[in-house]
């Protein structure tokens, strides 16, 4: 059975490579938070209440992390 190791870190590539890596990570985090906010905004008030959230909580997702 073949195994793919996805936890390995990449070698340092210098200042430009680090900047690109940080930008990519930040963009990915922003995009994930955006997708989460979009999915949560489509839930009803009752569904949000079931998971302990309100409409006001949705806009704060991804801001502090």
C-alpha cells in the first residue's frame, strides 16, 4: 500500500519564498473563513441556535485566528 507523507515541511527558500509562503497561508485562511461564514449564513436561526451561534457571531469568524 502506498503512503503519501503530507506533514513534511518545505525547506527554507529565502526572504521572497517566506513572504510568498506567508501570503499563501494567509490567503488560504481567509478563504476558509469566508467559506465557513457563507455556509453558516445559509443556516436558519434555529440551526444556528442549535450550534450555539447567532447571526452576529458569523461575522467574527476568522477575524481573531
